[in-house]
């Protein structure tokens, strides 16, 4: 299924001379747009998709704790290594450091223990 969607995206670019995300942004809106973007981004690079979600959960006013917990707790260790690498690439900061700076107490200790320093 994933391979098929990647092939479809590649063919779409050849035919339309436009990236599928560009077309989604131009032609759709609201929750439908968000859903389509999530599917495409997840298929293209799952660790990068989760890194962006974590960045959105941590940056700005307040923390989206539900998203932060859901991603960190649900991703296996092997996946978390890749997510942390992608997070570093897009933010130039480590996920561990951002969790340390953005959370507190036992909650911070738990998340940091799951994510790990490196």
C-alpha cells in the first residue's frame, strides 16, 4: 500500500508538474486538507512526520501535552531514534533538551527517560 502511494505521488508530479502537497494546499481546506496532508507526509517519511508533530506540540505558547505523550509513548525505540534525528534536523535542537525546557516535575522525568539523551 505504501509503495503504491509513493508511485502514485511520483506519477502525479510527472503529469501535473506539481507536488501533491502543493495541490492539496491549493485545492482543499479545513479538516479534509489536514487529513490529506497527514497521509502524504506520513507515507513520505514517518519519522519526519512525527518530528514535525512534536515540534508543533512543544513550540509556541503552552505545550500540547496530549500530542507529546501520544507520540513519545506510542513510538517504538527504533522509531524514536529516527524521530529524534529528524527533530534535530528541523529544529537544530535535541528533543531531549526541548522536553527539559518545556515540561516540569515527574512528567518531565518520565518523558526524558523514554526519549533518552541521545
